[in-house]
């Protein structure tokens, strides 16, 4: 049997233009909590067939507590029992959901439990813009907090000779926001044998070629594309020699112990998860003031 506890990371973000958003967010989530569970209400369609996004509201008052999930109604797994294989039998309207727990605090800091199978927080911007139109005018921007200015580190390279990029192929559209050709490559991998995750390694063949540096910059600066990536590593040359830069490793994060809903599921107990995220926020508060954001240099 699996352990009841599981270790997961909590990522921290700062809401851009928070002074304007602060008085509106509680109303936004209150209205979302009233929406019916259908395509005209709570569900937001995605580019994948029979897959929708949805927000579940636990508390619409600060600290706002939500679960943000991806619901799949097709491409479901099989069931095995004593060597017998069968299709997973669920109702036609039902689906499999993966979600993450997110808390929005009254100071504009957002803390999110990382679940690799749940939608990235950048998709929450799109969801809120669509479902709360009339309350907020523009998509909220969740700026990830970093322990140091990653783009400044990248700009210190004279050139980037190797760029490693890894992501779920289902996030091809998100990657295409920063680079259409790269998004098309991940889309092609998805179609070729229904590959779930792809790693692409790009190498420069010319000295002083800054194409890879520019691609790394675009991927990192675009919130949607950056949140879709599981790996973004640049190897560059500077006066100090050749060295790697893990552009996602410098996130300001806290690793916490969460409680599973039960021993047979990977889902977390929501009550325990929200409490754990709030404690992680309290532990990390002193670090927020000095943290860099992805857009600090631009």
C-alpha cells in the first residue's frame, strides 16, 4: 500500500496589478462558485478533445482557497483485475480529474501546490478572464517568485550553445505562445504515437549564435509557456567559462508533506492541503520582499 503522506512542492507567485485586482477577486470567485457544472458555466474547453478546465471554490474570501482542475472524458486508462483487462466504466458525462490546490492571500501572494498532471496556474489567468468577464477587464498575471534574477543570469552569457526543453505534449499550444515552431514540434510528438512527454535538446553549431539565447528568453518571459515547461536548461559561455543554468530551478519554493485523500489515490485531502499551503506561506513570508519575478528586468 502507498504511504498516506506524500511530498510536494509549493510554488509562490505575485499577482501583477494587485491594487486594482484586490477588491474584485472575492467577487470573481463568489460568482464562479455559483456557476453550474456545464460548458456554458463552470467548464472551460481546451484544445484537447473532451478535456475541460474547472475551478472549485472552497472559500471566496481572503485567503481565497480554490482547486483548479483538468477533467478528461476520453483517452481513459484500462482496469486490470487478476490478469483480466477491461475498459474503465464511468458515465458518459463523467471524467477523470487532476487538480491542484491554490491559495490567494490578501497581500497579493499566491501559493500553489504543484501537481504535474493538473493545469498550470497560467491557465487560471485565461479561465478567470473568460468566466469573470465584466468583473475584471484583463487576464490576471501570476508572476512566479525566484530566488534570484534568472534572466540576468541568462544575459550574462555571451552565447547559449545548448538548450534543453521538456514538457507534456498536451501543453503544445501553451509553448506555441512563445515560439510557434517549437509548439508545432511538441504537437507533432503528441500525434506520433500519443507521446505524453517530450524532451528536445537544441545545439548551436556556430559560435556567437544567439538564436538559442533568444528562444530561452522568449520561453521564460511568456508566463503561459514557462509554466508549461518541466525543464528549461541553458548551457552558455561567458568570461568565466562554460556552465549550465537551470532556469526553472531558481523558483522560490517550499517542499511540504501533504496527506493523501486515501491510500489508493494520488489525490490530496483538501482540508489538510490548504492548511499545509498556509503554513508554507507563513514560513516563507520573509523571503517574498527580496524575491525576483520573471518580468523584473523588462
